[in-house]
């Protein structure tokens, strides 16, 4: 089984530039996710116990829940699409769900 393809490194880089304290955690998330062989939400939860399914997205806690990475995972295509990375306050406002 091949690893997943993570799209977009650019979003991770840009968020890290605006929030330097997130860089290490985002790079670690990218590295782990890129090597992952997820075929279901259960596989994701095995690596990221705090990941929440908010269909059609999966929400990952970054930096001890200070930030949230919202991804769309297409298991059949082995793709993880980074849709948004937000501060927890921005996440709580809920605009990303629209």
C-alpha cells in the first residue's frame, strides 16, 4: 500500500510564516502524514488520537490544540488536501465549515 500524497505544503509554509511557533508541529504533521498509509478514519486515529471527523473533513490539533489543521482525506486516492490551518479562536468561529 502506497503512502498518502499531502497537498498543500504551501499552506503549511505560509501559516508557519505567520505563526512561527507552529512551524515545528506542522512540519512534523506533514512528515508523519506524508509517510502514512491511511485507508480509513480508524487508521488516522491510530496515529492522531485527537483527530476529529467533521465530514467531509478531518480536524487535527496542532501545538497542543493552539491551532487546527483542517484536511480533506480522500482515502481511495491516498490524498490529504490541507483546506485550512487556523488558530483555535478562528476555528471556534466556524466560518471554515461553509
